[in-house]
C-alpha cells in the first residue's frame, strides 16, 4: 500500500473551517429558526409550519414582493435599454466611436460609489421643496411647483429605480460590450456591404448573438433585484419603507422583522421564501429564453431496399 501524504489537508483545512462556520452553519441555523418563534434571546420554541402558514396570508409580505418587482422591473428595463443602445452605438462600424476605454470608466464610475453616499446625495437632490432637481426643473419651466419625490409612493419608487439605473447601467454596458467584442467583425462588415441598415444589423446580428450574455445579465440582475435593501432603507425617512410602504422591499421587511421587532423566527421564514422565489424566477427565466426546440418527426418513411 502506498504511503499517503496528509499534509495537504492542513493547508486546505482553514478554508473549509471558515466556509462551514460562516456559510453553511448560518444557512442551516436560519432553516432551523424558520420553524420556531425565536426572538433573539432565550430558547427557541418549535411552532413547526406556523410561520410558513402565516407568510401565505401576510398582506405586507405580498406588498413588499410587488414593490420589489416594480422597482426592479423599471430599473432593469431602463438599464438594459440604455446599455443595449450604447453597445449598438459603439459596435456600429459606420460611427467608429473612439475612446471606448474612457467611456467604460465614466459609465462604470457610479457603481463604485458607496451606496450610503449615493443615498445621502440623492436625498439632498430630491429634497422637498428646495432640492436641486426641483429648482432646476422649475427654472427651465418643466414644472410649476416642487414635486415631493420621496414623499409620494409612485414618485418614490420611480426615483429609486432611476437611481439604481444610474448606478448599474455602466456595469451592464461593459458586460454587453464584452459580448459584442466576441462577435466576429466579418458579420458586421458583410451586413454593411449588403446594404443592411443599423436596425437590421442590430436585430439580426447583434441581438441574437448577445442572447447568452443577456440571459446572464437578466438572471444576475433579478437575483440582485429581489435582494434590494440598502437604497430603500437609507433613502426612506425612518427605514421602514416610507412613503406608505412603497419602498418596503422583501429584504427590508425581513430586516425590520428581525432587528426592529425581534421576530427572528418569522424573519428566517421570509429569508427562505425569498430563496424559493429567487430559484423559481431564475428557472422560469432560463427556460423561457432557452426553450428546447423539439425536432419535427419525419412523417415520411424511408424507402427500404
């Protein structure tokens, strides 16, 4: 029998210890708490499926779910639209836009700013009635009186979605441009020689070949969007999702249940509900964009000799 050197296990042991302690153990503990009424202190009392039954009839949870979808949906639509428009512009051989590296840095810059700084900045810009945005819009005649951007449900959700678009469209643009750079220029040159216009080139060449990249962007954005927390929590007045609960997202609701109301058991249930919803949406998205095309059965019979 050959001698086995076990020294290598000592080098990989720290990683597995940290991974088990800070990744696997919290996940299993959260699952355990989801079946209890744990309040952050004392012993956890089992309530079995009480929390899961409660979440099915919890109107606030459903409201938080739809708030999250509305904010993410508007943000993703604008974010992807702007990124696709810029990708089409920079990949068009007729324009030959120079300085792509500089534009990438400028577009990506908002993404590296701390979210707390972004929240403070836009709370000042959107402040009522003397915020900078209100003053500019009034001076150029677009509005006649200040708008309460963060004090009305619809405008608050739109404002958060636009801020997220400003922060993340640069990242999406870089990902799409990486996909465009992988497309052979021969396709674009052939389309140009055949007289295809910009719209035909974009819809018939660029868009179909970007489908895998767009799927990646969609799923990662969806997963991140369902976990929306920092900006709504920081930009609302008391961190409870004001106004009228319009900024109360699922993760913000989870956070408040745990750390404001000490209802850790129910918060753990919300966490697993969010996990299940994320999986369902990701699978649906993946399946809808990559439907297996079943080959048609050959109705004719082969001639036998």
